[in-house]
C-alpha cells in the first residue's frame, strides 16, 4: 500500500478556556493529520523533532500507539519539547503563545525509502523557516524525484505575517514543488493581504495548477487547471477549531489513497472525484472540531479503516 510521509513541527498543546487549562495534547500542523491517518490504518512516517524530556517521550509513545513510524524523529539531548499555550475565544478559535528550546544543529535524519505515488505532506512555518531550509528542501526534492505526490498546506499564521516579504522566494519554491496547494482564507490574507481566489490562483498557478481555499463555515473553493468548483461546509457547533485544517488535509490525503488517485490520476481529476476528496476533508475536519483533541476519534477512524 502507498505510504504517507510528513515533515513538520511537533509541539505539546495546552488549551485554555476562560483563563483555565482544559486539555493538554500533542500537536503540530502535519502531526495532527498524520495521527488521524494512522488511526485509519494508513502507513505513516513522520520526520520531526522533540526534546529528550518526559513530554518528548510521551509524544513518541503516542505516535507509535497511533501507527506512526518514528524512526526519523530527531530527539535532542538536554533540550525540552516545544510547548504552545492555546487560548480559546468565544468562537472556540485559538490564539497562541509558543515556548521552544532548540539546539543550533537541528533535524538530522537519513532519507527514508519513498516510492512512486507515495504522498508527502509539508507546510506551515516549518517549511519556510530559514534555519531548516537546508534540511527540509533536500527532502522535498528527493521525494519529488522519487515520484511522490507533494501536498503543501500554507498554514501561515499572523504572528509571522511581518516576514512575508523576506519569505516570498521560499513560498515560490514550495509552490513549484507542490502538486496540491491548500490554504485557508486567513492564510491568504496574511500572505497577500486579501483572499480573492482568482487573483491568488493567477499567481500560484504559474507553479502549481491545483489550488484549494478553505473558508470555514463558508465552504471550500477548488481551482484545478483553471476549472473552478465550490463545495459547501457541514454546519457544526465546534468544541475547538484547533486541528480543523490539519484534519481537512488528512481527509484529502485519505481520499487520494482510498480512491487510488496517483500522479497520473492527478492530471485528470473530475468534478465528482474532487467532490469525494473535499467531502473526506470536510468530514475529517468537522470531526476534529468535536473535541479538544487535535485529531479524529478512534471511533470515527474505525469507520474509515484501511488495511495496511
């Protein structure tokens, strides 16, 4: 069966509501999606970094319990695993404070075995961070060379918006290597100052022809080689929106495997196929909003189980 690889940040999320802690769970944008995919039975490998503290050990055990291969996790001696404090507002949207303790030399790993039509998920600031480019970029080009499908989730938070101009070239490099680009309308506002899909697609399509814009309760826009589709969201009352976009991504990747859409198939995705893919994304993303964990429940995942 095709494998899914992710490269990104691992962090321990402590959630607060009305000033009081209500939950503490492992997280990270790519991490969250891989946990959900691992629960469905897909073979997942994560390239990431943790400290050698108790939190890091707990996160490694959690990944393994959920079917994630941790052979390529960098564990830093004498360092603490990154922590985020996530403060939920009245709409259950999160506002973050981050606490990180990284060494100067980060992310040492051997290239994993990647085969044609495997899938690689990357994104967020991890895929833009100048400190990590000499490690992340070679892996992405290696995966591309070996025929993997690369899925890029922008996930660009407003706390980095002041860096946009300095990151323009890196954005373009990521666009050029990606096979599918996904961003929320907030991401596009932070990057471009607006969220007009057509204008943004005109710029992005120079590098990648498949573009997804998620708008929360206002639905999903897809533009594929100039063909435009719109899909409505499912009305929900969220417990927490943390992980919603990450699990939307998981649903798309799940659909690519479930519906056997390979690199050749990407070139001829029909409207019906996009409808199924986005449908998976909305189901996974909505499910993640129903609890203070960052991933779909095991009960939900069991309904979508795929044998290894």
